[in-house]
C-alpha cells in the first residue's frame, strides 16, 4: 500500500497525547514534548494527561508551554490516561507518544501519510531503544518488546499488522470512540507491569468491528524510547514476559485465541528458531550462551504466564493487585 497521500487529499488534523504520572521523569517528559513541538508538519494540538499526581499537574501547567495540560479523568493508569486524552482531543487522528520517548524529525508526516487511504484506521511506527546504560550483552533483539520497543522479526518495510507498540501509535479518533477506547484492566499502573496488551486488545476490537480496516506499520515514523537501567535486569525481563503471557490469556478470552495469538504463533515458529540458530552458529561470540538462555527463558516465562492466565483468569488475584496499586498515589500510572 502506498503510504503517500494521493493527489488532492488533505492531511488529517492531528492531536498528540502524552501520558505522565511521575516527576521522576520530568526531563524525559520535557524532551518528549519538545520533540513534538518541532515537528513538520506540526501537530494541531499536544495534550499532556497527568495521571493522579497533583504536584506534576501543577508544575506542568506552570512550566510547560505549547501543550494543553489536563488531569486523568478516568481510572488511574495508562489506559485511563489515554482515554482521557482521546476524550479531550479535537483532531481527526490521535497519536500516542510515551513520556520517556522522543519523536524523530518527520514523525508526524510519516504517521499521517497513510491516512489518505480511508481504509486505514491506525498507523504505528518504529520504536528504537535508547539504553540508559549499555545494552546487556545477553538481551536478544527479538525480545525488545519487553522494554516497549520494536523487535527483530517485525516488518522492515511498511506493512499491514495486527497491532502496534504503545510508545508510537495513532488512530482515527472516531474509531477509538466507536470501539470504546482502551481497556482499563490491561493498562499499566505506575511502573509496575501488572497487566499489559491494552494496545493489542484495542487493535483486535478495531479489526473485529470492521474487517476491511487496515492497521499500517510505517517504520519510517520513528521514535526513540529511553530504557532505564532497572529494565536491563534478568528479573525484569522474566517478570515482564510472564505478565505478557497472563495478559495474552485475557485478550484471547475476550477476542478469541485465533486473532489474539496469530502473531505469537508466527513469532514462536519463525523468529525465535532463527534467533536460536543465529546464536548457536556464533556460539563463540561473547554472550551467545546467555542470549540463548534468555531466548529460551523468555519463551518459557511467557508460556507459563499464558497457562496460568488460562486457568486462573486475570481478574482475581492479579486484578486485585492492580486495584491496590491504583489506590496508591506513589504508583499512579503511565
């Protein structure tokens, strides 16, 4: 599909929504907003949704210019923040950028171009990791989704996909409203990934509502996502994989295992075997054995989470933990 706007088509209006929950990422937040404000073409509006943090809300309203600052009017967490952003936005397309990500030049134009095709309901882009410390030698690129970034195995060219990575995605606003927005039960609350896959769930509902809908991945629309040192540990890696499995079990129950697991089946059958073969061939490379362990361990942790989520619905103990997190101001989420 040609991502260029056909002759005579007008570029849709654009709202960029950034959700934030903590003053600890103030510098990252300012960088994220700054990267949007210098885009060409410019966004019609930039909305900062502050998630239940009064100090951050007041400082943002006082010190940030060129951005509309609003409080999260929904349930605490990333999904509630995003839904608030959609509700207060006025543009035809709503793009979401994480508060610790920065958009590369041309980001807005490359996200908007595919919307010249009326079938396109969403466009997502490439998320490049920006490691706060050095990338761990054992960390396989096939698992960069663990830190919220694009991973090896995704398309290298513009292509139709099932779902996007949340740090860099956009949708027609009317479609977001039509499907009911993001599911609160799946979004992050604070820094703890109690549940995830809210983007996958949303994209599946858009596809179910209109089988002709196109969700377009455009890797030229790039952002850089900061990866803190705390996410470069084996403990975080293992836990994040397990949570992904739990969340996928919930999505599978909601949307059916066929569409919910189609990409994962291809990933396990193709991407992971190629990664294992690559590292076995280069077994003498420093860290190759550890990478093989991470590949195997990551798959096992994800499958374990899925199996547990299949027999013990995410909604009992896990959602209870989530509700407790939602009551605590220290973990107000993005």
